[in-house]
């Protein structure tokens, strides 16, 4: 198919020659079309019944476009739909090589022909797009969230404080990336990326609202002394919580067995563990709910939320350190 730009130039040449009666040198200066090509275009337009005496004289695409080429159609045309269908069927088809597609089609076309068909269709082999996987429950929750807040105004969203954390790497770029270069530019300075040993990685936490940046925090590795003090603090807290949770458990058991003369099964016994409310930290030196509560939630996030104004909403994701039941107690006590 002739490009639209070429059609316009051809029509312009015919108009300048047959309507305005310019000579070939003038037309060549305006359009950069050679005299021989000018004669061919004019003869073709006249053969196709272009009338320069009509009012107004209009040069149509059919007057200047190329005639269909004779001969057998390209082999690509016969197998184009089959190749594209195999590629677009599913994710497995998207990963198939040209040689594999050719073999699946009984070697009716070569791998190079497959490659040409895909390139003509605007396709090229590239890295897949990455996105978090969503279960049916996640999709339902996101839809419910959107429907619940679809009528919120800008003033409503201004009351929300957003918080999250991310990993930061110094002297190193995360993720894959590519550069444009030729085969002989492998060692050109602009395409070389240095790699350094001993890079530093740390976790960064921050929060913000509509027009205010909140506090931020850089996590450090927990020392043995800090871990020991945290365990002692947690032990004292569990000592105070055990009688409260045990009383609630006993009341629940009595209500459950109310009216039953001979309850069957093994008799339930109280055991102070995480199942009944005991606060326990995870193993390792990572960031858990306790460190988040002691280093960020109580000293930084809660004061910022109370200072930001009444009816403030703190938005967090469902990471274990945020969603732990102990954090809900802190928000409730602070009325945030």
C-alpha cells in the first residue's frame, strides 16, 4: 500500500504539471521528484481518466497509486492468521520461539518467515510485564473498596494518611534494564554500567497526606541487647494480659457449654499461647510487629495523625507487621 505522504506528493506533481503548467525543473525544485518520474505520473493519471479541465480539477488516489503487482502472493499472507493465532492463544504461545512455531505448523514455513510475519504485525520478543498476582478474594476486596469510596470527594481524601516501606540499595540499581548500542559499541563508556561490591541495603519507611509530608524512618539491624530488652518488655506485657484473656476464654467456654448435660469430646484446657492471645515475636533479626509498634507506630505515626487533625484515617496494607492485632489496640487507645 502506498503511504499517504507518497500519494500527496504524486497528486501534487500531477496538479503542478497538468493544471498549473509548470515545467519539470520547477516541479523538481518544489517536490524533489525527477523528470522521468514526473512523466510517468502524468501519463498514468491521464490513462486513468484524470481531467485537468474539470472544475475544480481533483486528483484522486486512484489516479496516482500503484497498480496491484502481478504474480503469486507472498507466502506470509497464506500463514499470517495461523501464526498470529498460535502466538495469541495463551501465555505458552507468547513464549514460543520462531523455530517451535514453524515445527508446530509442520515446517510449512521457515522460522525466518515466522519471524517476518510477527515483525510485520508489530510484535517483538521482549520481557514480560510483571504485576502482583491477585486471587479471587483479593479482586473482590478491591472491588468492594472501590465501590465503598466511589463517592468520596477530594476533601474526604485529604483526611487520609498513606504509609508504606520499601527497600533501598546504595551503589546498585535494582531490576533489569537495557541500553541501545551496536555490536561494536560494547565497551563504549556510555553503555557500560559499573558494578560495585559491598553495596548497602536498608528498609525505609515514610508517610504523607494530601499536602503534608509526615515523618520517615530508616530501619537498623536489631542488636542483641535490644532484642534482650524487647523480650523482657514482652514478658511483662504478657504477664499483665494473661488473666484478662483467660477470663474471656472461660466466659466463652461456659456460654458455649450452657445447657449441655453431657458434653462430649476432650475437656478444653487453658494454655497461654499465641492462639489465645499471647504476644510472640518471630524468629530472626527482621522487622516484625513489635519493632514497628515501638519504633514507628507509637512515637511517630500516631502523633502525626493526631496533629494532622480530627477524623484522620491512616491507610496501611495487610503486611504482618501492620495487620497484627496488637496494632489495632494502639489505634483504638489513641482514638485514631
